[in-house]
C-alpha cells in the first residue's frame, strides 16, 4: 500500500473527499495510490500533501516519483505460452519459411 493511500485511509477519507479537499481528480488519486505517481504533476503532489497535512516527501519518496512501466513492452506482447512475440512481422512462430 502506498503512503498516499495509507494516509488517506488513516484519516477515514474516501478518494472523492481527498479529491475535493486537494483539487486533484479522483482518477489521478486512484492511479497514484496504485503506484503510478508519474501521472501527478508537482503541483498535484503539493496539493495532496497539503490536504493530508503531511510533508510531500512522506507521501512521495524520491524513488517513487520516477515512473517506470510495471511491465516491459516485450513482455506485454508475448503470447500466453511465453513464446514468440504476437503481432510483430519479424516474430518467429516455430515454423520455418519452407514449412508453409
């Protein structure tokens, strides 16, 4: 659980209440609470921290503010068996050109 969500839950606030108090959309709060803090601007982070009455660095430690995709693009394109990439023209599907 992210520090943002922990603080919000500790106060007993639903996301909509934090959104109203901070001026940050519920959608952005939802994403940030799932670890996608890269979607928040610096101003959003400041407003959330002010609304929750904590230092911004408590809610958003430096290492958390660097957005990296949770899944690498190569893995997202692999088929269910973990084999060849799906949808790429140069992907190998276990057949040689002469087998067609």
